C-alpha cells in the first residue's frame, strides 16, 4: 500500500506544472530551514507534492515518491544524476562495510538502505528534522573518519608503509 500510494502521488506530480523550490524543497524541514535561516520564500509551497495535492485532490497527507520531492529542486531529469551519485555512495558504503568493517560505513549503509526501501513511497530519510539531522551527522562522521577505518589489516609485528 505504501509503495502504491507513493507511485500514485508521483503520477500526479508528473502531471503538475513546472516548479522550482529554491533548492530547499527536498523535504518539509528543508523548507523551514530555507525560510528561517536564509530568508527564502517558504519552499514547500513550490514543491511538486504540494502543487499536485492542490491540483489533483490527492492530498498533502498522502505519500509522494522521493523522486517528486527531489524533482522540485533538480527537475525530474535532474534526479537521474543525483540518484546515480546516491547509488555510487551506497555501493561504496557497502564495500567499505564488508572489506574494512568501517563502523561509519555500516551505519550509513543501514540508513541508506532504509532510504532505498522507502524510495518509491516517500522521502523517509529527510521526512523529519530528527531524521534529517541523523543523516547529515552520519554523513559528516563517515567523511571525517573514512580514511582512518579504511585500511587493510596488517599482520602483527609488521610495519605499515
């Protein structure tokens, strides 16, 4: 049911007129940050889910696929390279989790897996301020400590080159 609702919402969003949400429309908390911190217009009112709800009657409380949210900032064609990069990061986290047992790669891989599972239904990773903060902190920790943990194991008593 969740995936079906997200795809129905995506269908309505595809029929909506072109819109752009000032790069702060990927999620409701991002719209709030854009308005309060940067003084931008409230971007949520320019997102495809908001416009599709207004024009189709599907309702804002129903789910829209993550692609509708990201298309508000990057257009529907622009989501292709964005999610290509997402796939690259997802694959890197998986490799670093299995090869090096990098704890931050394991944590980020777990979060991104939740995002992948929910991708057709909604923007689960950035739906709430807490979820968005968790994602950003995890990405930051992963980037900061990546080199420390991504080293091959060495035998005891040997020097590292």
